[in-house]
């Protein structure tokens, strides 16, 4: 795959960052989110600057009212707007809601990537040892070329996050890299 | 299945009725849509009155910006707002976007129905010999109990619509009925 | 798609022809099967001669014992071995079992075609207005280029089969052609 | 889920144990396989004795020739027949081939479990931190009740296997237990 796609920067996928952080693991998760928000902010700026597709895939948190657009508003009205504001979608962003778990499970993401002609995805967001891991698996199984930005994915349990990154690298063929090493304007430099 | 679900009215599924009618087959489709809009309007009133779930599943028409809620607005701003207004979602409606074709293909509808505990769906909308047929197939394959409201589904080609209804009845185990025979408040009377 | 794949003959997909014909619609189906068996026999010879992949996708008829290989044996031991023998798999054939309905639903066919590098499928077998129609839909939704061999697909209800072929042609972008017009050795001539 | 399914022993799922062990990680995997084979052998005896469904889900290793039944023969003819013989399918076993990764991905397993009325699965086989983890995720996402038999799943990397078991327990709601604590005849005792 790598050979075929070369330096194509692919699409930047932002996972579950539109969040009120009111779920039960939020306290354990927040310190890690605070660290990744600036990195994701930079990734967004780079991707937007280069014209790469930016796709948010986000839990729906309850009701399915895709006609309301209330997801971002709810997160911005929550207690952690400071963690949502810098990474929220702009007018050009694509936005897909997911039920839970993988970004591909019962979502149109496969179709959307096909429509865009994109075969490479760069993952950031949360949670490393849960949705990010499951999404990397589902991307790999669909023959997509996967990059995971290690300092732009937030975790709950550090030792499981570390294991998840190793699983993605050795078992799912993902490239694990850091935000500063990704040049959306001129290809991807892998660590 | 029928025995198990008895008179459970299930969920009313409204397919592709949020529409600007600007696609190439629109002229052929519009006369049929004009006939079904009043029937769907009545179905919506009955379902809402009885507390049955109402789920819109609608083509996305282009971009995936589920954070914007622009789909209904675009349809209401189009040349056929008279066909959209009476059947548009209210605040309690659920709304799922689909890529194309079946209401189940790469959508969270299976998950949403599971979450609601619903095993029976009543289909209305458009196009009988396309999305409605494909959706009935995908509902049947998922072991859901399917009712199709014959006078609440719009077609492009009358002879193909007739064949599609017969296929749904004899090959997909669907009940084919009319709007006046469905009592969302007190079970479903089938023709 | 057509432009990209040009005269690539693709894979020949033989649907549900390994059959004991003991199901309830068998009597209505058999006359049509008798007509298509010679055409499928010729298609198989042409595809095998040209080295095109031949993939059987067949209902499993009950138990899932893919380690036993009993499906062909059971069909050959049944009352209609004359309809099975000429079209049975040889040592090079690929063979995928399906649960029911579409050749893609919960089968590895998408993966298998990807592995083979095949983006075009030519469908023959049974039943035109059921599995063949559902399979054409699922192939189309997966962006495969679909050809249906009209005189190599068997039906139960002639008027539904005719409608199904028209649906596949105008709504699912399938090429409808006849066996004599397919040249597996030198591309596909469409009617 | 647990409450609903109580002591229902569910189906025993044997993952990827029909194997020639010729792949690149085999040397690292074999010591662990040697330890789990006796436990799986006991689980098989218990499940068979109690009448619980036993379902093998196995990589296909190359060609798709489900009509040949050559998978078991090939494994028995390989250099590690001693690891295959004790755990091979008997005449009552169900057997499903998978493309790779999860036992659910493009396989009829969901359908088969539905047909059997089984909502609980007990997983054993290989590799803990790969197919077993992916399969537990896909079972969880399908609302199945999952038990993983810790001493009946084989690993390549012990630290990743440990992390995978923890992920399955805390993030995927799986019960992690040992072979001696499972009573297929009289419900499941969890550790």
C-alpha cells in the first residue's frame, strides 16, 4: 500500500473530539486530552492549509437528529468548551456521526473516502486504546493506508494506550508518527 | 416474525422525502410524490399521536456535514417546498443520513432500531422500485418485520413499482397495505 | 467504471446453481433452469478457456460445514443431477457459500474480488428476480461493473424477471447481454 | 446482557486452530499453542457433551474452495498435526471460513448465531492480541455476550496478550475466565 500511495497526505480524521466530557471515564481522560488538543489544532491548520480533506467522525451521544446540528453546540455549551473550540469543524469540514466504537461501523465513511478518492487516512483524537484502535483495525481490513499521530491521540490508561499503539504498528501495518513529522503540505514524513 | 410482533406498530420510516427534486428523474417522479404527500402527512400525524418512533432516512445530497443541519433548509428553499413542508421532521423525529440506495447501507439504522427495541418497520417515501425495494430487502435480511404502505410510496415507472410491490410481498415477506388501514394508535390492520 | 475497465472480462459468478431443487418454488423454476443450463455451460467453458476467474456463490442449504465439501455431493445425489453436473465446479473454481439472498451479504466475496484485482462481475444463475437482482444491487453499491447474462439467469415468475432485468439496466447501471455476445477470450461485447 | 443470558453456556467458538503453522510468526506462537491445545480439547469435550453448538471459524489460507473441504486435510498433513488433531472438527461441528482478522468480518457468523438462537459466545483459539481481540470487539458491537477463556487463547507477544485481555475485560465487557471454571453442562462460572 505504502508504495502505491507514497507521499499522498490522505485525509485527516478527527475522532470523538466534539465531546461534553461528562461520561464516567472523563476525569481519567481529560489530562491526556489537554495535551493532544494543541497538536490536533496544528494538524487541522496544516491539513486545511494544504487542502487535504478533514473529516470529523464523532459519537452521536444519544439521539439521532442529524437535521439539527446540535452536537457541536452541545459540546461548546458544556464545561470543557476550551477543549472543543480549538478543534471544532469549520465550514469546509466533513462530519460523520457514528453509533459507537469504530469510525467505520454503520457509518458512510467507506463511501465518503471512496467518493473523495482517498486511500490513506491519518488518525487523531480519542481514545487511543478504544476507538482509535478499533478504527485502525477497520481501516486496515478495508485496505486503507493508516497513519496514527501518537501525540495527537488521547488515552485513559497509559499502559493500554502504549500496547494499542504497538498493536497498530506491528499487527495492523499502521505508521506511528508525531504531529511535527507530518507535512500535509508536502507529504508525510514517518518516524 | 409476524406472530412475535403482533400488533406492535413499529417505527414509521420516511425515505428520501427531504428533497429538492432537482435530479434527472424528478419530472417523472413529481406527479406520484404529489399523490403520496397527503397520505404520508396522515401517517406522520398518526405515528406522532401514538408515540411511535418516526425515523427519517434521507439521501445526503452531496456533502457530509452532519453538524450543519442544512438538508431540511435546502429542501425548504427549493422549488418544491410544498412537497417538503407537510412531511418535514419535527423536534422529536429521528433523522439518519444515507449515502445512497438502501436505508441500511452504511447507516446506523440497525443500531438505532436495536436501541429503540423496534423489530418492525413501516416504510413510506420514495422511490418504490428503487430505495423502497432495496430497503425492504435489507430489512428482511436483518429479520425485521416489514410493512410497506402502497399509497404512501412514490414511483418513477408505474410498471416497475407494481413489480417491486409484488416482489416485496411474495419474495421478501412484506405486508403491503394502505395508509387508511394502518392504526398507529391501535396496531396495524393489513390488507 | 466502464471506461476504466474497458474490455476486461472480469469474473464469471455462478449463483445458486448447486441445488437439489427441493424447495417450494422448484416446480415453477425448473423449466427456466433447463433453458439456462446449456448457456451457463458455454459461459463456463469460455471463462475457463480464457483464464477468467470462475466463482460459485451458493446457498448453503442448512448447516455450515465448510470443512465437509458436501454441497456438491448432495446436489449430485439429488433428483436433478442432470442440471447440476454440466455446471458444477472444477478444481480451479472458487466457491463461496452464502447465507441467503445476495452473493455479498455476509460472504467474503468483496474481499475475494479485491484479492483477485477484479472490479467487474458477470452474473449468471438463479433466481433472476431474487438473488440475481439483490446481487446486482450489492455489486453496484460496491462500485463494481456489472453484466447480467439475460439468457443465463433462471426465473420463477417471467413478468417479475423482466421487471428485474429492466431495474438492473436502468437503475443499477448493469449491462444486460446474452451468452453468445460475451467473449471471455477477447473482451465483452454488449448488446 | 449478562442478566438476560444468565447461565446460558452459549456457543463455543474455536478460532484459527486449523493451521499449518507455516506463517512468519509461527515460531513465536507455537509454545503458547502447545499450552492451550489441552485446554481447548477439554472445552470441546465439555461443549460436545452438553450439546452446546461448537463453531470453528478459521482463516482460509489462500484459495476459496469451500466445496473441497481441504482445509483440515492440509493442516493434518502439515508439520504440526499434533496440534491440530486433538482440536479438529467432528461431524457435528459447524465450520465457517473467514478472510482474515475478525470472525465476523464478511462471514455468515452473525446469521448462523441468529439461526441457532445463540446470543452468547465463548471464545478460544488464537491469536489473543489479534483475531481474538478483534472478534471480541465485533461480538460486543453486535450486542453478544462474550466470554474469553484466558488459558485457551494463544499469543505471540505476552505483554500484548495481557493488554488485550484487559481491554476485552474493561472496554468490551467480556468475561475473562479459565477453562476449568466453564461448565458447559451447567452454566458458566466466571472468575
